[in-house]
C-alpha cells in the first residue's frame, strides 16, 4: 500500500476495495481496518507451585507480562486462568490485577480488602479450584506496560497456587495473557 506525502495510507489498487464491496478507492483510503482487531498477544505460563502467607500483596512469581501498545487509543484485554486454594478453612486468600503500580478493577470497599478475586477453602477437603479473571484496560500509553497478579492472605494461613493445599504435588498450570485491541 502506498502512502501520501504526510505518511497516511493511500490505496492505489483495488485490494482494500475488494474487502469492502461497493466502496470506491477514494472512500477506501479513509477506512481503518485495524479497529477492534487483536494487534498483538503476549502470554506467560507457570507450572511452578507457589505459596504465600503474606499479609500485604506480593507478586506471584511467573505471572507477569509486559506489552507495548502501538497506540494510546488501544485497549488491553487481560485474561488469566489460575488454580489455587487455602490450607485453612478459617482464612481467605486475595488476588489483584496490577498494571505497573496501579491496581485494576478491584473493589474499593475496605471490608473486601480491595481484591479482584477471593480464594477460600472447604473446611474438610481444603481443595484448590480452577479460577479465572478477565479485565479490559485502557492504559493510554505507547510505553512498555507490565501486567501482573499479586496475592495476600487475611489471617496468615497459606495460599497455594498450582498445587493442592494438602499435597506437595503440583496440580496445574496458570496463565496470564494480554492482548492489544485496536480502538
């Protein structure tokens, strides 16, 4: 595709017009076909068992990705699938999604401790469960941006990820994927 003197795309052939039947070459030059499309995907997966008894939010090792949006108008869709649970039925584990140093989409109610997700445990089995988180962000930047998951517990019992609470055996893998969406 050719460009005009100021660098904007200019259709010299009917290639783009073929994608838009009934559209003239002049109109095709004003169609932005990147809107709403996935422009790039970055993902991280960890199979390593992780645990924490932290009373304040701490990074989940291996669950961090960096993406550099191509335009300030782009959105970033964050999708994460993870596996975890508590080792005590009297405690709660919490997870938050963070962009650089900013917590995203979490409750601001002090009684819910500003989390995106809560882990609990069945009192007898103390099982871990598969969980998911999805968030559409508007970072408004073209700088490298890091998305990560952080965890904490309420009463200092142990929160386990990628394994069962009552077994040393690793139980699963966890993934965080970020996708730039053209806006």
